């Protein structure tokens, strides 16, 4: 006996623009250290996850970051104080996003995209670092607008020794 799966209707062009604009805005706010605006993009129950590698289970493997909504607020508050010396002053950053793919879900959208982020470590070495990977956002509509319920960042080099991730990746 086969089971029937209900597929979601395709994403319209208007939805595609709205979702893509959201993902671009989220990246820009992180790059520009606009912490309060970035935090306002989250749902009340959001999770931010940076696993060591693709395929890792957050319940069984150590993660670089695994923050619930309270920890996201704490991270933003620390970055905003001026006492997070690993980001004082904030690293100048810019990221490029590509290969944006949007899928409708039961309660919103899942968005996958590739990124390359450049960072200048102005707090110490003035080294130019390049970060690359794949981001998955889960977005849902809250009070008429989109919010992030989940963000997962899988770094290309995530399973290697990496320097601090004190900024918003």
C-alpha cells in the first residue's frame, strides 16, 4: 500500500522576492553589526545552529553554536555592550549569497543558500578571513511579516580547527 504525500504549492514570484529580500536583509544586518535589528528578525522560539559538519546531530555532536532564543538575546546583548573584546570594534564584514532555493513548508518557507563571507580581524591581527558554507533558514509569517524560526550555518571548514565565531555568522 503506498502512502500519498501532499506537496506544497510552488512559491509565487511575489513570495520568492519577499523571502529572498528577507535573507539578503538578514545578511546585511549581521554584516553591519546592526544587532538589535538583526535580533528583531527572530521568532520568540527561534534556534541558531552552527554544527561542526553537515550530517551532525545537535543532540549527539558538539556544535560551534547552538543557541535558543534566550541565548540569541544574550549573544546580541554581549555584542552590543562594547565589552565583547573579540568584536570590539566589530569586524568589517561582507557576505555574498547565491544559489538561493526556496521551498514552501507547512508553516512558512525553508530557504537554502550558499555564502562567502569576508572578515577583517581589526581587533588583533588585521588578517583577512574568508568563511564559506551553506545556510538554511526556516521562516514563518508572524503578524503579517516574515521572521526566522531557525538558522543553520554549515561551514565548509566546520570540522577543522577554526578561530572564534564571536560575530554573527
